[in-house]
């Protein structure tokens, strides 16, 4: 995802940037719909981490943490829009994306207790 910003920065033609963004949005929609369809508590770590690296926030969707996962994805989409229309500078957009992606990835390591385990 951070590489997407560098691609945006190297292309100065706004129409190409919008095509790249729409392609990324299609990838997000497909990944989120797959994650919602296959969400359950016993998803393997490797599957969660793989999807989390592809689209940050999807690993939480697979763990049935829907609000956290969707909030992460929507926040990253807003950052993309703000950078694409030059509201945010590249450095700020990269820092925000990296920090949100890292926090989302690290949140997968936190175990949640089930009601039966208490």
C-alpha cells in the first residue's frame, strides 16, 4: 500500500492516478467481501496475516472484529482521497498509512477471550 503512494507521486497525470485508485478500491472490495463471507474465530494465522498485508484491516474482519476492521479500511481510503486531491502532503500520507497499517497488523497478535473461556 505504501508503494501505491510512490506510484502516485511518480505519475503527475491525475486521470492515471484515479485509475490506479479505482483499481485499488476494486481490490479492497473483493478482499473485504471475501473476508466477510469467511469470517469466523478459528481462521488460521497465515490466512489472516496474508490478507492483512494485502489490505490492512481485513485480518480483523476475518476474526469477526468488524467495527475495527471496517474503521481501519475506511480511514485508509480517506487518507488516499486526501492525498490524491493534494490535501495531505506525501510524507504525512505515508506516515499515517504506515502507522495505521502497523497498528492494524499488531492488533492481530492480541488474543480475545471467548465467553466460554472466562
